[in-house]
C-alpha cells in the first residue's frame, strides 16, 4: 500500500460516513465522546470522585490520547490541513483534547472537557439523518436571513427594559429594593421575560401597575422572534437532499446527493 493510498484510506474512514467502515468509526467515536462527557460529569460529584477518582482519571487519559491520535490523523489525511484545523469541527476537535493537558497545570482545567459534547453534532452526518440535516440548514438559513429583523427587535426590547427600569427606579426607589438603575433594569429584564424570580418586587400601586403592563408586553414579545423566523422558513426554497461526503481538499460538506465534484473547489468527491 503506497503512502498516498494509505492517506486516502484514512481519510475515507475518518471523514466519510457513506462507507460501512467509516460509519462504524464515527459511531464508535460518538460512543467515546458520550462516555467521556459522562466521566467528566461523574467526576464532579464529590463522593464518586473520592471513591473512583483514579479510575476516572485513567479513562479520561485513555480517551484523550485516542482523541489526540484521531485529531492528528485528521490533519494528516486532508490535502490542506489548515482548512480542517481552522474549520468549525477542527476547532471543536482541538478544544476537546486540550482541557486534559491543561489540567496538568491548572487545577480543575479537565472539567472543560465537557466541551466534547459539541462533537456530537457529527451525529447528523454520521447517521445520515438527511431530513434533519435539511431541517437544520433551513433553520440556519432562516436565522441568517432574519438576523436584521431580530437585531431591530432586540434593540426595541433593550430600549423598553432600560426605559421601564429607569422609570421604576424613580417610582419605587432604594427603600423598595430598587437601589440603582442597573438593578431596576435587571428587574425589568426578569419581568419582561416572564421569569419572575421575585427577589425584587414593586410595592407602590403605580409601580405594580407599570409591572403589570411590562408583564403583558413580555407575553406579546415572546411570539415576535418565532413569527419572524417562521416567516423566513416558509419563504425559504426547498433544497435537494444532501450527502454526507466531505471534500478532501476544502472540507466543504454541503453537497447534493448526486454530486461527483465539490461545488466549492471542483475537487472530485470520493
């Protein structure tokens, strides 16, 4: 087996979920990620850490070494390593192995390994959940197309909570818990989002009336972002089914099912 053939085979196993071996590899990887996240969570329980801390540490290091080897093989197998290293998944893969090494110098640093849960995003490609991938792309496109409207909406909401908070500070004052305008704005945010912690509450009739208005506004604004995004999703055009293939040259994944060449760089797909 030549070096080139070996490199191509490693690439197909690691990056392609279309092949049986590739699917087995990715599913095994997902299981390892889940196990790693569970170990991190269990290690944060004091009683379990005291009793099984040594076992947890060994498992963490074994998984970290495996993930490190996998990361190196990913860099080795692609044609342009920088494309993978600086891609979304590349950054997540790197961040998932760094915490264990950071833990050697920083106490508690290994708990940052919980970020490995983000690697489970690969499940959409690994299990070829095409309809879910399409739905995710539609939602992402809708969010992107509606970002200007959402920004304007957030600006209005921020203006409302600042104005209402400032007025509430003038009405209630420090004697009723509204010790400053920032505190009053915090109350306004908690109220308009219908969270209602209850740590601060207006005591005067005027203050309670203003709070009632803000609560009603809160219920009204909850539906606005949903309506904006839903409208964009309805207006969005239906896309063709997508494949799980990843371009070895540029790491682009958004290919049509019948694609033979990468539509971004023209590289022939496996």
